[in-house]
C-alpha cells in the first residue's frame, strides 16, 4: 500500500499538473484518488470530471451509465447530461473566522469577510475587479501549510453569479486553474447571499473555467465539460 502511494505520488510529480487522478476497478464502481505534485488531496472536482469522461470515452462505462467513485470524501457520482457532466459532491458550509495574519498579508487587500470550511479559507473581496487583479504573495501563503485560500466576489460579468480564484502553494499549486471542490463551499456561501440554489460561477484564473452549481441540502451538484486532448501509455521501470 505504501509503495503504491509512493508510485502514485511519483507519477503525479512527473505529470506536474494541479492534480493527477488514479482509478482502481471495484465491484460497485471505481476507487479514485487524487495527487498534486507534492501531496494526496481528499477531494478534487476537475480530476473527478476528467475521470468520468475517460471512463465513458474509453468504453469502460456505457454513455447512460453513472460513474461511481469511492473516495476519501465518500461516494461521488457523475452522470452525463447532454454535453455536460454533473457531479454529486458533499457541500462544505463555512463559518466566519479570524484569519491568520498570513492570509490578509498575502492577499494585500482587506477582505470584507473571511470564513473557513472543511479544507479551505474563503475571503470575499469588494468586487470582481479586485478578484481578477489580485497578486497574492505565494511565499506567505506557503506558511499556511496545506490550508488553501480562495477569494471570491459577486460577478459583474453578465451570465455569472460569482467569480473566484484558488491558491494552494502548500499543496504544490500556486493557483489552480479550475477547482470543483472549492465550489462545494462557494455554492452554499453564495446561495445564502444571493437567495438562490442554482448559480453559475467563473474561476478567473489565467486559463479560466465555468462551473455550474446547484445546492440540494447537504449536497452540491457541479456541472462541467471535458474533452480528450491526449492518450498515452505509461511505462513503469518494471516494463
């Protein structure tokens, strides 16, 4: 088991992507684990989306068959809805906190609110412009260890309800392009403030990404799209 973990971590380091997903066939679905280049994480949205897409595209699952994943965050389910993939994830409601000095100092702005969920801090800024223009000090954020920080605001761009960015230098990712797990917190957060359960968020990273969310009790439905851009074969030393 320890050797398998070390191998997966080595592969993720070699891939050098925000997260690399590993699937293991089980009787009632697939085991799923996610690794950044430096650590294993408990929940990852876009790598789950990509895993479901790969199973359908590769013919391992029928197109109308749900993808069932057994993970450190419990059972996660993905289903196809036309061109979209919908994921069923646990909601992550936050509570107001007094943030560590490093959070405000690293952001370089005074948030109007700071909360903390299961995994991450969330800082609400005054405007979408403030979120987009933020230049955080990643060396300071590194001092938080594995605690990640997201910033968010109401959206002024038509078609979106809120915008966000996600920083995780302690996990080997200065800024994540699109973070499904962060929207498990952002969905209940903005649902309370906007008075609606179905919303569209935009993650304003350099690459950018659109995430549809719908809050259903203690679960969040996340909607995204995936496309296959590369197929290959990994050869281990034993091969």
